[in-house]
């Protein structure tokens, strides 16, 4: 599928004849092929008599041959898919045969991208980054404390390096620009968290998406902020930056990164409500503790909270 899409990814018109010659097929085979691609990816395609075909929006497709050698140098093995249910789910499935080597799962689209607490991450074909980093952690709970917040720092720095200004973090692991979500992180564990386990850091970054259905909160994308970017360069910058942050975290723990995290927290010092299914607390956000839990002042007392069910919202 991707050979034909690659020819069209510049977003310009290409005639059926030109595409057919490039692929060694007839013009009607090109048309059939394009209908299949449209069915599988939901990409919008224009077909104009006399001019040919063009995509409604240009794409920046992921290139295995370009990415693989450079990710190898960063010690990440690459698994790249057109469409997968969820890159985190695929990473979990690959773990038993992955051996010791850290690996990445990347996909052009997810059909069941995961958010926290069973929510869906909207993942249209070819527009964003859907990426999971899987690796082994020795040393138990101490090595895991604050890891998902550290992943947030790495995503934020990656976006800053690309030129997206005003990026900030929202506890526990969302990345925002100007009050709108640009990226989310979902950390999953298997094995014994007190001893040896595998960590999967799933990262979704809105890259070239300009329209989306099914997102029930404000969102933005890199394209909306600074224009279209090459998703291959984004993968490489993210993999390198995450590697540096994970090394710092493994060597010195979350306490060494805590100040940096707090300095980037968009709701630091603000009145917020923390909720789980069963309770709600309102107070002032003071920061995070040594384990990455949220510190709040409630009725004059400081308290820390942590756990995957918690959700923080800014008070109106
Ligand atoms: P929390 O503070 O509890 O993490 P959240 O609403 O940010 O709240 P997540 O599980 O992090 O929850 O993300 C899932 C939510 O993110 C979805 O319910 C949807 O509102 C939103 N969402 C889904 N896909 C995208 C996307 N591509 N870009 C931005 N936001 C999205």
C-alpha cells in the first residue's frame, strides 16, 4: 500500500498514467488500489479528470529504511506497522520474544489506541505519532517512581527542540500547548514491579492532524503550532531525548528531575480538583513528591496523592 501512498504524500496532483507507470500497473489498477487505500486509511483523496489524484493533505510517512539504522544506534530495535490495534498492546505481545533488547513499536494508525482508564486515543492514519518504547527494568519500585512523568519531560523537550514554544505538562502525563492537549503518555507494566519487570511507555503526539472526530476536549497539533514536520525526524528526536531522560532517571531517581518537572507544570500553584471514581478533593497544586505523586494543599494541610485512577482538572 505504501508505495502508492509514498508517490502521493507530497499532496500534489499525480496522473493515473504517471502512477501506473511508476508501479508497473494499469490506470484502472491504480484507481482500484487507491479505493482500497481510502477504505483502509480513511484518507481524503481528490480525483479530478485531466489532472489525476491528490491527497487532501500532504503526508509524512514513516520510513523503515531511514529510521531503523539510526534507532539501532540509539539501542532501540524497530517494529513498524501500517495499522495496529494499539502500539502498547503490540509491545505487550512482542515482549516474550524480544529478549533483552529495548524496542519500539510504531504505527501509521491505531484502531484501538489507548488512553488511561480504558479511554480511546484518536489515531488517524499517517497524521500523528503512535509509538511505544518497551524495556526491562531491574531494581523494582524505586526505579519506576516518577517514570511516566519523566516520559512527559522527554516529550515536552522533544517538542521544544522542534520549535513548539509554550509546551507544558499536566499531571500526571499529558502535554499541553496553550491549554490544549498535544500529546499523551500511557505507561504500562508487566512482571514484578518489586523486582524485574518490563515497562511500556506509550506516546501519542498530534503531529500533522488538523481535523479530528471523537476528541471531547481541546487539542492541538504540531502542524497547528509551527507547520508540517517530518515525522521521521520527530521519532529520532523523541527516541534520543527519551533515552537521555531515562538514563538520568535510572542513575539519580525522580528526585533529580523533580524541579524540572514542577517548573513545567501548567497548573502549578493553581486551584484544581483531583478526582477518582469515588472521591473529589479541591485545593492548590503545590507540585509533585519524590515518587511523582501530586502534592496539594487541602484545608491548610499538604497531602500527596498517586494512582492510575486519579484525574486533575483546573477549577473554573
Ligand atoms: P486525565 O487527566 O485523566 O489523564 P484525559 O482526559 O487527558 O484525563 P487520557 O486518558 O490521558 O485522559 O486521554 C484520553 C482522552 O484524551 C480522551 O478521552 C479524549 O478526550 C482525549 N483524546 C483522545 N485522542 C486524542 C488526541 N489524539 N489528541 C488529544 N486528545 C485526545
